[in-house]
């Protein structure tokens, strides 16, 4: 009887662990073979903004250079606490280094109510 409880507890523990980690996958975009690859260099003032490409978090912050990125258009989103999010469509040219330099705008300070 005790042996069955051990196996049941072990089975439940493994099931819970698999369930928790089954949906925790990061999405990395895949590119078709044969695309021409380029570089994308992103810098911001101030540095440290989170970089999103095509609405996917890249796990990188500015300044950062993406190496071997396919040429094409991308939705670039930069997010930094206490600054207005930056959104733009950028064009990465074929076999080129595309540089994006952004001055982030701080949220306006609101004076306290009297």
C-alpha cells in the first residue's frame, strides 16, 4: 500500500512539472533557407530598452546588433520603464548594416494636485 502511494505521488509530481513547463516555450522566428542575411544595429538614448521584433520579445536590450537577420520589413517596438513605447516599421536592406538610433521620450511629469 505504501509502495503504491510513493508511485502515485511520483507520478503526480512528474505530471505537474510537465504540465507547468509545457506552455513555457519561447518563440524564435524561423526563416526560410536561402534568404539573404543582414545586420540590424539598434541603439537608444537612454540605453536598456527591451527589443521586440514583429511583436516577439527578442530577450535583448539596447544597444544590440542582430547578426544574420533576413532582409525585409519588421515591426520594431522598444519598451523602457518611464518612457513612451517606440513603435516603427523598419526596413532591413539586403546584405547591409541597418542602424536605428532612437531618442526615447520620457513620460511627462504631472505636477501634484493642490
